[in-house]
């Protein structure tokens, strides 16, 4: 009996003396490789497909006085056994008015049994990479295996993650990038091209020039009116529609969805926030037209693509499960490397 009590007391003492790891953006960069982000996000989808998770659709707080919103994203995943919550602030005028990023996010990683806060980390770089992985994983499971041309619509930070993670899935012979701003495109090429020697990044401010003939298209904009027209998309193309994540967002012409095989990350979230939200509200499609959730593809319950000439679309709103599947490995790597600051957050 005394031995059992000693073990319990030791366990209690260990938790009481634990510290919380605090990591800034610069310390998060490089903890995982793009391939590892892909593996973590694929695991999130697998757990979603098997029902081994707890997660509500992301919560939104929108105030008319600010151009943007807050998002709250809590989740629990069985494997890895982890819980996390991300608090996201989106302010659309930050760059032009304050020289600040459009998106800030803080991620809190907790041990599920005790609720102990293992880490509080900057979620910005983490989100760039795990968001890119959403498109990459969908391409792995839904794009044609001979895909060679990648089109990225949007040239902000999210495009960096999309390029890095998609580069792990296919050997691209051509990469095209669109933005409304030539200056943004020039900066993207200047920063990203030196990282890749297998292809040359081509840019254009004409979206048709970028997407026409592409094998895989990844869209990463907060557009409220469609950027991509149905007539520009060739048979056999896979589209990862990643930008839309709130009601009214729409990057793809609605008619495009009527002739595509559509998968979503989480139907509860996508019906109100995703690329399908506007076509659903307009009656162009119904939920019966949705082929399923990507977790069903990853677990083998449904086929992502059924023919070489089929257009496939993945509607990714970004689910909290991606965070709880990824942050445990980021935390492990940070502890191994001894980076960040450890702070005692509780007193006993």
C-alpha cells in the first residue's frame, strides 16, 4: 500500500513542479519538416475519419468596428493523445495601417488527463505549415498521380506553406503563382525560388493564365467573389480550396462545383464557413452533392478520385484537429533542442 501511495505522490509532485514551455515564431520555425507537417495533418484526417476525436466547429467573434474576426478552435485527438486550443485574430487592415501581419494566432497545448498547459506557442508559422499540408494531403489522395503543374492562387504567407508541403507530394515541373499585386509576386519569388531547384516559379496577375491547364490548384485567398472560373479548369484537375473559412467567402465560381467530386474537411464547419457555403445558400448544390469528408478517403472508406478526367475539389476550412495532431511533435522537438522559455504557471 505504501508503495502505491509513494508512486501516486511522486506523480502528483512531478506535475506540480512542471513548467509550461513558451515558444515564439522564430523558435517554431524548423521544428518540423514539411513532410512531417503532412504526416501530422494526414493523421488528423485519419482520426476524424475513424471518429476518434472531439471537436466542435470553430467559433467566430465578429465585431463591426474591426475588419476581421476572432476564431476559437479547441480539439482533442486520441492518437496522439493530445488536446489543444488555438485563438486566432484576423485583421484585414493590419498590413496597410500598422505594418503587422493579417493573422495572429496563439496555440495552447494541454495534457488531456490533468489539463496541464504543456506549452503556449505562437501559432502563426504552425498555421502556415499545417494549412499548406491540408492542400498537400488532399493532392496526395485526390490528384492524378502524374500531376506536374501546380498553380497557387494567392502569394502571401500561406502560399509559402502550400509550396513547401505540396513539394513533398509531387515532383513539379512547373509552379505558377497568382496575386493581384506584382510587388507581392516579386517578393514571393525572391524569397522562395532559392529554396527550390527542380522548377522555376512563374507568376502572373492574371488568374486565368495561372490556373488554365494546371494539374493541381491551391487557392489561398479571403475572396468574397469568385476568382477561378469554371471554364478555366481542365478535366482531371484537383483543386484544394483552402482560403474560404467564414460565411460569404468564395474563391471558385459556383458552376465549377456542380461538375466536380467534392470532399470537405468537416461538413459541420464547411456548410457555413467553407467554399461550399455560398453555392449551398444559392441552391446550386445540396449536401447530397458532397462526396464525403477527407477522413473517409484517408481511411479507405471512399475513393478520392474515380477517373482521370474527373475534377476533384477539397474544401478545407482548417479544422482544430490539425493543431492537436501537430503540436505534440513540435513540443517534443522544442524540448529536445532546448529552445523557448519554461515558466512555472501554477503555484502549489
